């Protein structure tokens, strides 16, 4: 039986063309508080997959934390287009962060963009 590894791209897809690669890199930058690099990688992920909701979550928070309020609100609109029922309470419960400071930072950025 062949097992499909959903955590890595098929070998025929270069990592630079896989939105999950850019999302994971962006999340790493975000957690290390390197918001400029995080934004750039979230943007790359979204160019490759414009419906990548978790990248919109990260990008919205990142833009807010960078003080890029217009871009944060635009990203939040796209996020709500993909999931109009999104709540920060549900998001807080579902995000896999070990350190509460990390999820608090993400939620703070999303709140600054007008999400609740």
C-alpha cells in the first residue's frame, strides 16, 4: 500500500511552487517576530493559492503588527470571504500553538484588523 505524505509536496513540485512551503516559512518568521519576512512569504503562498485561508490568517495579523492597517483590513476581508463565520474564539481553540504568547500575538493582530 502506498502512503501519501500530505505534509510535503509531491516530488514533481518544486518547494518554491508549493504554497504550503511558503506558508510554513512565513509562520516560522511570524513566530520569530520577523514580520517583514513573514508578510513576504504569506504573499507568495497566496499568489500560488489565492484561497489559502490559513495564509490569510497569518497575513492579516502580520500586516496589523507591521502597522499596515489598510492592507490588514483588505486581507481580513479576503479571510471573511473564505470563511464568513470565522470567530477569534474558534480560531484560538483550533490553532496549534504551544506558547500562549504566540496565539495571543496572532489574535491581537487579527483584532487590530477588525476581526472578532
